[in-house]
């Protein structure tokens, strides 16, 4: 790389559009030669106009600082000359280089010519598991100093070090990986091919990489198998003193808590006797370690694993990474644990190898292949959830997920999912998720058969998982994507590539090709007609609209059902023609090259995808004996692209009991635990939905004394009544409350909504106002990334506000001062139009029960308790729980919400009064 010279540029500007008069206010160029930052050029620039206030706040550059600086016209030639002969680099060259070129043009100076490197594009390839690719978060994750983000000199310097980090990582890759990266790099947006070429020249002179294995020429880091341990001697501690001593070994600062020891005993008794229990465990008693200790002891005793099921893969990973070591220290013996997720969470190396051969051509696909090639040299799990990919990348990932238990001959011993299953045989604790336990499949059957008990953490979420796991979903976008893969006549698409093989092998038959195209045309036309019937039905226009989203029960749609039958028939006909079309290739597969075999396998993959979709189509549109509820959703702003049809069970209990039947029939211990398993008005509300028998009691443990002394609840009494004003008016008041609270607390705030639409409106209003420009506004459904990634970003920022909907009401752990307050925008009742909720309440009403008191109210109370649980995670935490919805005070049921919360001070105050009190707390 010695002969490459990089000029790393960052601009600060008055705005994004030079055509509309925006100008540069600061420019910084960092020069890198021979891998060393050798020189820098930093200048303030007078924009010839006032700097907008929000830009001053963002960059900390004032009008006074640029007042005596040169205009860009005065230094434009100097800047142009400095860049001559250097590789232009920036963190988003599309902005910095484009802006600079337009300014050169305005100043009458020739455009800069040369190679360019975008460190956003580069870092996405080299760090495919990074939480974020924004410069601040990425440099923080990589340990690169960035003292003042949004100052050109600091940003350019950090970008220069990021570029060097990327180059250094390229040099560490094996030759085979770099070769594939180089081959694909010519399709990238910037000139990374130069870097990959030079790295390849260096790599050819290096030795082999002993820590990596190879699969069909692809280097990858193979997962290690868990080894059998020598017999271990551990017994369950009987006395309180013995339990305390055990926990002291894990936590030197441990304080004895009776509730924690009670839970340990209850868990041990359940696992030892093979009985079922429910335990409500408040925050602060060390719930996870409390069940892991007896589980590990029982597993060692029986030489069979205890399964621990969580709602999210994130929590499963956290137990593995943090809690298992604690348990090993406590027991003074190694405890072996492994994480097992559903098969589709893992990459299929064979499928990836086939796609590499088949010759992907789109930018998204090629870019994702490059990310995967780097990731495979690092991952020890093969879990695709580790990756941070764009939407196009996720479509590619869906094609290489592990779907079949059948292994190719060369996959034996290297398949990630197979290794994860094998590790389960030797583990004491198998950590999995609710979805896998609720699914049907060999993976679940194996771990259940080889286990001696089950702990279901976040047990109330098992209900939600039962619905989600058993949903059948039709997505118009997904169907069109599949149809596009097999029906496109573009030269680089699978249909044309199959035709090319047939022609080369002299197996092509014009009639068969014609029959295939005719069958596809009939299928595609029938599909479009069915969609037209769905979205054009008069009943759709009368469906419930929430925000921009429309919901309507399928039974209410007055569509001609014959069109659905026509789709089924024409789809079957096309699949038959598609199979016939490649029959001769199937018979001569041995004579095909590796690439041709990969293309043929890809054709069969897409036809198999259609076979799966036939089953979904029948279940949703043709099954007259449906035992669930079916509804249609669409965004009014995107029709038919947003169209989805969903079928879900109405009752979770039979689904759950059927899925876990072998635990009960074989009398293995089952422990249901959560912070919220009951409400005062109906202690068996959750138990009924889990299908837990009446005779199984709900053991409710108490939080440690004084645990909640740092919490306060504020009821804001001058908010408008949410049921008496338009949503826009309420949103404006919510935005004002958020802004004022954030100003006092300096961020570290959750705002919890029950509606994505209201969240979007509130976030947009605050963002447009510029009042919180200094804060990171992280919003679910708006900011990119999973819930875990959004939460990680929230923790990384010192001044952050997180806007969340349903999934942020629980299962989110932000201990200490990272979270100072939670704002509840409205009481968390489910929408009456939400299809499953609507079906359940209708069923309750038919049974003569009051659906509001029997279901809607206790569900909302549980959700509010879960929201409060995000605030106080230890006895030293302090925080404010702010409820904006006046119904908690004006409605008769409001007191039931307050009764369900811990006994902490409740203050009914105006917004201004609350701000004063918070101000006093933060400025003592």
C-alpha cells in the first residue's frame, strides 16, 4: 500500500445543497503516506451568510469564528491543488466530494479528477458486525478518538484513522478471501479495488492461516465442539448459610436476600421432583443466577442439560456471555453452556458457496457477499443475527439461511447448526429462545429428549411468541420478489442462465420454453387479479384506519373467491412446467460444471420457495375450516407494496401445551418465571394464557427492602384528555413535554408509545423543531437496526432519547445512570381494532364475560408494570416515571394501574411544576 497516498476530507457546511446557497464553513484534509498521517490542512471558511443556529449548535462553529476567514473562492484553487494526485477519502464521499465539486464549479475551477474511497462503504465490508456505521459510533466501537464530532478537523482525523484500521484489517485476511473481495470490488461505488489488489499482492507472500478452515475454497473460522468433562461433584446447598457462601463466591459484595434464596429453593424443588411452578420475581434479586445455579447442579447430577428459554436472542447471548461465568465461580467447577437458535438463524455454507459460484450481479448482492466473506473469518457461531446489513442485504441473507437438516457430504463436521446441536449433547445448560421451543422440528425434539428440565424466562412473552410462531403471513413484496427471481427475462437472471446451460448442452426445447413462459404469464396474471380483488374491495374502504395503516378482517372482504382458486391452480401448473423444463439437466447433473450445478440448484431453490407459498396461499385464502383469525393490512401510502395478510391463532394455551407436551408427560421440571406474572384483580391472568393448571400456584416474591426508594411517579394533570382532542393536538403537547423533560434531565430518557404512528409524528415534530439538535434521537421504526442495536446506540450516547413502542416496554436493561426517566405517552391498552385482540375479546363476550375487565385491563396493567421495570434495575438506581395520560387519574380503573406499581411517591402536578422539581433534583 506504500504507493497509495490518501487525502481524507471532511466538510462542515451551512446545509446540504450548494445549489440553494449552502456554503462550506470549515474544511479539513488529513494526508496519509506510507500508512502514516503526515500532514493536515484545516481552514475555517467564511460562507458569506449567517450560520443557521442549529448548525452552530451541531458543529460548535460560530459566526465570529468564520467572520475573518477567507471565502471559499479565495482558497478554492489551493484546495484543488492540494488534492491533485491523492486518493480522495471521506466518510460518505457522496456528500463531501459532491459538495466540493459543485463549489469548484461555482468558483470556475475544473472538477477534481482521481480515485476515491468511501470509508462508509469500506467499513461496512471490513466490520460487518458493527453496531452502527455513523462515524461517532463506529470510531467509539473501534477505539478511535473523536473528541468533537461535527468539527471538520476532528472528523477528518478520526476518518483517517478509520481508513487505516480498514486497510490494516484487509492485510490480516487470507489470500483466498482477498481474491474474492478483489474480484467483486469492481462493482462497488468507490475505488476499493485498488486497495484489495495491493493487499492481494502482499497476501501471496504470506504463510497459511492455521486458525481458519476451508469450505469449497472459502476460509472460515470453525466453531469448537464442547468437550466432555471429567465427573464433577457438586450438591445443592441446604442451609441459608451454605447458599450465602455459594453466592459470595460469585459476588464478593453479595448481600443476602431472602427472596433470592426462596427462588433458588423453588427452582431446585421443581427440577428435582419434575413438577411445574410459576414464580413472579421482581427486579433486583438476581433472578437469572437464582435459576441457573440449581439448573447447573441438577444437570451435573443427571448428566442431562436443563433448557433455559428466553424471548430474545439478545438475552440468550447475554446469559451465555455474562451469567455462566458467574455460576461457574459460585460452584467452583466449570459449567458448560451453549446457545441453540432455530436452524434459519445460521448461515448455510453450502448455499453461500453455490451463490458465490452462480454469479450474483446486483450491487446489494455483491456487497453482501463481500461482508459475508470477511465475517466468516471471524464468527464462531455462524449466527446471521451478528451482521448489520441493509434491506437488500437481508434479502440475500434469507437465501443462505440454513433451512434443511440434510447435509452435503462435505458439510458434515463444518455446519454451524449441526455443531450447535452437537454441543447441546455435552452442555449442562442449553440456552435457546421461545420461538424454537414452540416450533416443530428435529432440533427441538433432540434437545427436549436429552434434557432434564426447562426454565422459561420472560414467561409472559411465551404467549406472544406462541402467536408469532404460529402466524402465517402473506407479503405482497415478498411474493413479487420471488416471482421476479424466476420470471425475469433479464440476461443475468436465473431463467436466462438456465436457458443458457440448456443451449450449451444441446438440451434446449423451444416448446418447453414457450410452455414455461405461458404458464408463468398465467400465474402472474392470476396473482395480480387476486391482489386487485383484495385491495379494490368496497369493504376494504370501510376497514379500520390507524394512522396511515388500514386493517380489515379477511371475512369482511367482498372479493370474488374464484380468483384465489385460479392462483392456486396456475401456480401448480407453473411449478410443474418449471420442473419439466430442467428434467434433462437433472439427469445429466454429473456432466455439469460446478457453476452450472450451482445455477441449477438455485432454480430448484426458487421453485421450492413457490411450493411453500402454495401451502400458505391455501391456509390463508382457501381453507374454509380456519381455526384462527385472518386479516389484511396495508399502508394507504403504499398500495399494493405494503399489502400483507396474516393468520394467527386466537388462544395461546393449546398451542403452548401442545408444544411442551413431552415435558409434562415425562414429568420434567418446568419453571415459568418473569417479573410480571399476575395482576391484583386476576392473579391467574397469565397462567390461563400459558395453559398452566389451576392447581399450580403463582409464587410471588418481594423486592428487597428500600429497592425503589430512588423512584418517583409523576402524573401530569394539565395534559389534554387523549379521548377528547385530535391526535395532532395531543402529539404537540407530548412533544412539548418531552422537550422540556429532556432539557432538564439532559437526555438519558425513554419515551414509550403504544402506536408507531404517534411515535413517528412526535419524533418528526421534535426533529423538525431543532430544539433537541444536541441530542441523539433514537427511534424504533425510524432509526436503522434491531432493538438490541438501538439500545446499544442509546447507551453509547451521553445525551440520548429513545422513542420506543411495544417491544421496549420490557426486556430492556439499562442499569445505573444511563436511564434517568421514562415518559409514558398513553396507557398501554391494545388497540380495539388490533385483530387478535379483537378476536379474543369477541370470544370472551360470546362466553358472557366482560372483555374489558377480563382481558383488556389486566393486559394493559401488566404492560405498565413492565414499563416501570425498565427504570429501576438496582437499589442504587434513581429515576422518574412520568405518565402523560390523564385517564390514570380521571377514570375509575386508573387506580388499578397505580396499585399495580411499586409503593413509591406519586405526585399529581402540572408539566411546569414537574420540570421545576426535576430541575431542583438535577441542580442541587
